[in-house]
């Protein structure tokens, strides 16, 4: 994560915003040498908000934990298996 002073961020704000939107790099802005704010792309902010909402939901957290356990145990359907299952389902529904 790159760091800019508030003075630099103020004079280059448009370019900084363009860069953040393009690269999704987060930029810390300092005031008097101390971190004050972070500039990040709206898509990244929304993804963080969604993650926080999911983590705040106990049932969602439990599902994620179980999914991680299932993956570690090899208990999942890979893309080829899923494609075959979907093709079979389509065939049966015809």
C-alpha cells in the first residue's frame, strides 16, 4: 500500500483517484506524518462491506467454516463433475 501526504493527495487528487480506480491499489493519506485515511476503489469498499456483513452473520460464518473443512477434506464437486451433473439434469428434463 502506497502512502501520500495530505498535501500531495490534495494537489494530485484526480490522478490519485484515477490510479486507485484503475489498479485497485489502496493509498494511505497521512496528516502530520500519521496515517489519517485510506483511499480505495468503490468496488473494493463494497466488497469489504459485504465481507463484514457476512462475518457478522453467525449462520453465514458457520457455512463458510464448514465449506473450508469440506474443501480441506476433498469433499467438493470440481468443475468437470459439475458440468457433467448439469448436462445429466438437462438430459433428464427433456
